[in-house]
C-alpha cells in the first residue's frame, strides 16, 4: 500500500426525507438567530417555505443567486446582510446558491447551512468562485465550507429530468478524478467508488421515475460522497477542461461535465489503470471511458460540445487556456493532445 495522509474536516450532515424541518435545531446549535435564506429567482418560493420553517429566526429571503457568482451580485448580497444584521446564511439550491453564500462567508465569516437541491456537491467543499469582468476567480478556504448540510431528498423531486441526469454525471466526475488524485487515499477512494456506484445505479431509475423518493435519496447520497472527495482532493484535467469551457464560453456547468467526462477519462486511461478499473467496476461496465459514455447514452444526456453551444472557432483558444494553468494530472497536459480531445468532444466522436 502507498503511503498517505488522511485529514477529515468537521462538517455536520443531516440526511433524510423531510429533514429540512430539523433546520431550527441546526440553527440553534450554530447560534444563528438572524438567518438570511438564499435562493435563485427560480427557487424563491421554496426559499419562502424554508423561511417559514425558521419562524422568527429568519430575517427574509434573498433570491438573486445566479450562475458563477458575479461580483456585483455578491456585493449587493453583502449590503443586505449588513443592513439586516444577518448572523448566518441558509443556502437553499444548487451550486450557484451555495456559491453566493460562500462569497458572503469569505467577506464576513458568517456560518452557512446548506440545503442542496442538485447533485453538484459545492456544499461539501471549501472551493469558491467569484466572477469579475468576465473572469472567474477561484480559491480554496475552509472558512467558506458550510457548517451544516441538510440533505432532504424531497427538495430534489422538482429537479428537471435533464438537469437530474447531467447534475448526477457532474457529481460522478468529481469521484472519477478523485480515484487518480495525487493526494488521494484509500478512504476517499472508497467514498469515490461508492459515489459513482450509487449514481450509476440510480440515475437510470430516476430517468424512468423522477418522483421516486427512495431513488432521489440514493442519488443525493451519491452526490454527498462525490462532493466530499471534490472538497478534499485535487482534481485533474477534466475539471480544468470544464472550468475553462464553462467560465470562458459560458456553457452550462453540469452539461459540460457530462459531455467531457468520457474524453477526460480516455485521456488519462493508459496511465492509471487501477483507477480506471475501479471506475469501470462502479459503473458495472467493462471500461471506464466507454462505460461512462454508454451510461450517458442510456440517460439521454448531451454527447457533444456542439450540442451545448460551444463555438467551433473557440476550440483553439480553449486549448490555449487549458494548457496555461498548472493542474495535477496523471498524463501531462499537452496542447496538441488537448486540442485533439476538444475536437473529438466537439463532434461527440468516440472517446479515445
Ligand atoms: P445551479 O445551482 O446553477 O442551478 C441550475 C438551475 O436549476 C437554477 O435555475 C436553479 O434554481 C434550478 N434548480 C436547482 N435545484 C432545483 C430543484 N431541485 N428544482 C427545481 N429547480 C432547481 O446548478 P448547479 O449545477 O448545482 O451549480 C452550478 C454552479 O455551481 C456553477 O457555477 C459551478 O461552478 C458551481 N459549483 C461549485 C462547486 C464548488 O465546490 N465550489 C461545486 C460544483 C459546482
């Protein structure tokens, strides 16, 4: 066995259908008396329901979270936080809403309680991003990680079918790269493999029965595991590709992850056969890149960058941006190989 370091961070997780009703207890434990509930505009009504559960511990709902946390949105939210004397944020939503809460925490050190409604996993990570002048600045700081996470599968019943599938694939991407992360260890590898297994098993069920609460719970369980490894380990070429394509070409986050994952796995496959074997085992298929592609085909998710709005003339610039920043990855990130990968992904060609 290889030498390793395993460090765990305190993150309280409360899991189960209806668990949002335990929020007052969670706020009590954190000493939050003036909570601001954060949502996107689309989830404002859900925010009001959560605020009602909090009674006089809620000072209101702020429903202006949007993708990629624009700096002006974060500043406006901070002004509201100061004006209302807020002492904690309740993020009800996906990665965009949790992202806004993190931007507030970065400035104010206020505690966050997260109620995730997608499978993106941001609630389990110390990673934040703020977009200023079309550039997304990202960082890592455990002060922005939510202090408590309440996983209530009932909140995911409304997740649209397409986003259910792509968000689940987004989660699996974290776990896949965790299995070859340079700082990985046997415990996080167990979580990663189990996260892939849970999602690969349950997404086909959810495709056929999106209202199956039991299945929704299993998907959220998988998302929790995948988010945990994302938060603790260094990600590789796949996350670099998706960060570049999402941030610089404004492609939808979960869909970019979905399209790129088989290609990123094919890029690394020859150098990390052990990780590939574990991914394949978790998928119940013969090979990791092809297996991930087959899973996606069965789920009806997008297969090409072209389908999700990538301009072909942007592929050269994307390749330049991907090779520009240092990212740990089993295989060196070489421009010609990355450009070829992007071309294949653009057309949805067979990975590898
Ligand atoms: P999202 O939060 O942007 O949500 C997408 C849309 O779906 C929104 O309109 C939202 O209101 C809606 N929605 C979410 N849950 C719903 C539900 N249950 N029912 C109905 N509608 C629902 O999507 P996302 O994929 O969760 O997050 C993407 C963002 O999160 C990106 O900006 C990405 O960079 C960031 N992210 C950050 C981390 C991290 O660790 N910092 C991890 C993953 C993603």
